[in-house]
């Protein structure tokens, strides 16, 4: 894979990737799919273009066709950590190490930039995904934050018991 930072020219391809990863098309959801918890799209071009002005997206392209196959949004925190969000892997490439390689590159870049920690939040009911992050070196902080029920950019929640679990990887 080839890693780089996304540009405005990548927005439509990123929207397609993120929506496919979180709201897998078809009848058989992928293991990162949020159907059953949230409905609607995960992101749109306007939201993503706005995020790209405030933070950066690390993207991974396939060597052969140069399509974006994975991404993660990175937003520096005030205390020197990086908040990581919108981690997405093309459904066809899930389960073969693509996400692990993306996180490895993200951690490498963070260490190079003298970042002390990576932080992420995951919906509490996504235990399989939380376990995946824990296998990659993230630990639960014991803290949670309210789910943004009033934020249409995350989709329409179908349940009232969602909270975000905070995880952190110390570098």
C-alpha cells in the first residue's frame, strides 16, 4: 500500500469508502458495519470536505490500481495526542491485514511527530471492534462520552443506549 494525506480531490472517493465500510452495501453486512445501530449514510461530501479543512486524512492506496482502500481521520488534541476517527477499510479488504497496516503507519507517523498517544472512541455495543483495537495496542481508558444523537452527520440512531467508549494507545 502507498500512504499519503488526502486532498480535496479525494473527497468523493473517501465518502464512498467510508460509507461502504460503515454501511456495507448488500444483504450481508461486513464486520465493521453499523447497521442495526445507525441508519443512513456515515458521511457526505460536504461534511468530509469540512473535516478535511480542520484535520487530515491518512489514506492508503492499492499499489496496482491506486484506489483508496483505507483511511483514518487525524485531529491533533491540545495535549499533544492525536484523536483518530473514521477508520475505514474497503469491505473486500477487511480481515486481511489492511486495517492493521493502516494503524501501524499511523503510529509510525505519530512517533515521528513526537505524539505521545493516539485516542479513539467506539460505540459501546461494538465489542468485536473494541477487541480489535485492543489487539492493536489500544486500552480502554474507563471513560465514556455521550453518543451524539443530535448530530445528523453520524446517521440516524436506531437505539437509545449508545455511548462512546474511549480507548488510547500510548506511544
